């Protein structure tokens, strides 16, 4: 089906005669595209140029639609531009200053000679960097580009847009200054050393899109070496979202977390390994790697198949987090996927902005299991009505749902303080 993520803008010039608009729209439709809007760019007595917003399935389909329009007599396709690429033009993030520079005094305070006082204050006591620099509210987003968004190993440079997207979420959803740092290396020791040498600028390190198994080694080595949190969103963030969804899904089917069997397929993936770790900590009864007789299935290594569904127990919970399945949607008592086209879109973005906001509010030294469990409970609670009931179509909230970041941050803050990893006490 046509997809907004593959939409394009066709700029088309046609003769200024009756019926040409309809011919272009018809050609797009016959080629399988769908027109969302059409705007006049310029017109004269002889010709008209319009921008057509067209929904297509993928790049090849877009090229076919453009070719079909070009084949019309007297019609010229001036350009065919991906709307996604246009949306990312210039990058997804930028820098905004806080100190004004409008007068000579502003300049003197922001830079020389005034800044020397700040430098020396930090020289004598580095803790003052938390108060007088960007450090307290900043996160480094790190990837080596080896496992990007299901695309596989596309390289550090190509991972930059994905790192920018995570930075964008942190800024817009949680008010955190995040900066992308793709590292062009494959040796875990080199990546650890690179990140560690840059870490004094940041209050936390956010790892993303790094292939297993080195992602585990990198995260654990950095966590042991640094005195700021190191968070792997594929491993820990996804696990929090899954646990939150599972808590609510079990409520829908009337089962207890300590009495169920949860099948996790793809346990060698970062998300799969992290999910097994967190579900174990949460007290799930049995965790299996096959769906045979399981009450719930969480699959990371491919789409859920008919065979998987047949093997599950009655009233199954299915979290189909690598692919999509209409059959699973129809047969599951509760269904979730990583796509927005079905109920219960589930991924790490539900969790990590609030987790970081809570951790940074107390200048946490790490993000521990207690903080992750608290985040999952807070996310789950957002889906309950006044009577504590949960709908099968809302076991996890929307990624941009009101109060998600606020409630998760508060729960994480309290857990950090309770477990002794908070440097300061505050509210978020």
C-alpha cells in the first residue's frame, strides 16, 4: 500500500488546457500511486506547473509513477523529490545559544576575559561543570553504523541521520540537548576509548544501532569505566517498552506475570537479549526461545508466522517487533508491532526520553534495573482508565502521548534516589 515514508513531490509542467490536471491524476492512479495534494507553483496563458504530493510504496514504485506521468503527451516532470529527504534537508537538529551577544559587555562575559573565571572555577573543581556548562543536560548519541534500523551494516557516516533522529526525540520530547557521534570503527576497544575520551562533555552516553555481540561489550565496558549513565536503547529501551506492554496485556487476558511463559525469539539480538534480562528481573515465570505452549510471544528475528501462532497457547499475546502479520493481528488476544499502522506501536522511543530526563534530573551515575522497572511500570500505568482497566488496543501509549516523558522521568528519578545512584535530589 502507498506509504507516507515513501511519498514524493512530483513537479509537473502541463499545457494550460482543460483536462490536463485530470490526465495527470489519472496517470498517477493507474500507476498505483495516490495523490494527497496538488498546488500550483506557477502559471501562464500557455502552461501550468504544479507540485503533486504522491503516496507510493517504495523508491522503485515512485520512479514508475514519475515515468507514467512523463509519458503523457505535452507533459514534463521537472523533478521527483522524496518528501523524507526534503524533511531531513540540512539535518534534523541544530544548535541554539543561551547567552546573548548584543553588546560589548555581552561579548566580554561570554568570552574573554569573563570566560576565564568559569574555566578556572572548573579547573579547581570539575563538579562546577555541571552548573556552568552544557554538561548537565547533554547526552552523546553513539553508533558505529553496524546495525541501523533494520538496514544492517551501512557504516558510521550513514548512521548519522538515525543518530540525529534520536537526538531530535530527546530535544523535542524531553528538553535534553543531545548530539550525534558516529564512530568510524569496528573494534570495541577503539569505540570504548573514543567515547570515554569525549565523555567529560556529557551527562550520559546513548548507544544505538550497534550490532551484537559487540554492543554488549561496548555498553558494559563504558558503564564500568564512566561515572555517567550509559544506556543502550535497542537493548534497554526496547526491553522497557516490551515489559510495559506485557504488564498491560496480561491484565487484558487475566494472567499473572509470575505464572506465564513468554517466548522471546531472537534472543541473540540486542533487543532480544535485553528483553530476556529485564523480564527475568521482573519475575516472569518462564522465558522460552520457542513459542510452544507459550502465553506470549515476542519476536525480534522476523515476522510472526502461522506456525508460531499455531504453537501458542489459548488467547495469545503477540508482540511482532520485526515485520508485520495480518494473521497475527487477527488471531492474537493482544497484538503489538513496531509499525504505526496497527494498534500498540512498540519501540524504545516510548521509554528512553523519559528515562534520560529522570536520570539527568538527579545527575545519576548509572541507569540500573530498578530505574528500568520503574519506567516500565510508569508507562503501563498511563494506559489504565480510572477503574484500572486496560484495552487490548492500548497496552502501550503513543510515542508522543501526553505525560509519558513526565511520568517516566518522575518514576526513574525516585528509583535513582532510592538505589543511591543520584548525585543530587530534585524533582523533574
